[in-house]
């Protein structure tokens, strides 16, 4: 403590010996040194800390804004009907199904009836008078299915198998007569074999469609 007082006395004596200009310069230099120390150890650290906190605050505000945006997106999704797309697809499929059913119904209406299929084959045969009827049988009806779903959609295939014997030209005439009939039907299989020239045998399977499962008489 005494040493500090002694040093202070010496400095005061040296300062007193200085000229007014030197005293002013020394005082100014002292204040500059004090201000530099205050800036270095007090002001600058506080400013650096303030800038860091400002940047951190801006970052947090950005994150909050992003989170609020995410929350709005989630809220919007929650407000939507989760079955909306499913219902839309179901409506489209239902419309397609109804359209196909209508088209199929129109096709069935334009075909010869299952009960008239065997009669049709016999009527054409009576026109030729040259072929021998070996057999005329009904085949079990089959449900129409879509793709591989095996879904019964209410319509059935009604096949009829006819076997005829005769020469090539008579058989050809019979087939031509069938093709010229105004009523509609479908061909399933065609088997022509020469038994003993010029005699041949024809096995023909044709079918129509119907809304009932009953067999065709014949």
C-alpha cells in the first residue's frame, strides 16, 4: 500500500513538471487508453454477444415460420376427406360397370334367344335337304365373367353342338345359309373332317347369350 502511494506521488510530481501542452496530451492519451480498454473488455464483447443473439433470434423466427407452415399443411390434410380419392375411383368404376352392363344388355337383346338357338340350326338344315343330322345337343350354360375375377355378372353363355354329314359343297351351302341369317349368334368351334371322299362330317359349336341359366332344349 505504501509502495503504491510512493509510486503515485512520483507520477504526480512528474506530471506537475510537464508543460501545459504535455499535460493535455498525457491526459488525452490516458482517456484514449481508458476508452480502448472499455471498448475491448466491455463494449465489444457485449456487441458480439448482441449480434450472436440477433442472428440466433432470426434463425429461430425462420424455424418457427417453417413449423407454422408445416402445421398448416398438416391441418389442411386433416381437414380433407381421407376417402375422397377412393370414392372418386369407386364412382368412376361404378360408371364404367354400368356402361358395360348396358352395352352387354344391348348385345344380348340383339342375339337369338337361347330357346331359339337349336331351332335356328334345324331351320337352316331343312332348307338344304342334303345333309344328314347326326346329333344336335345343348351344352351346359356358363356364366360370363370379367377377366379372372370369376364374378358372376348375371349373363350366361348357351352353347349348342350340331354334327352333320354330307359332301363338301352341301356343308359349305349350310354354313353360308347360317351366315346370311339376320339373327345374331357366336361361333365357338368348327371341326371339319373328310370321312370317305366326297363324304365329310362337320362338328360345329355355336352359342348365344341369355340372362337365365336354363338349358336349351333340343
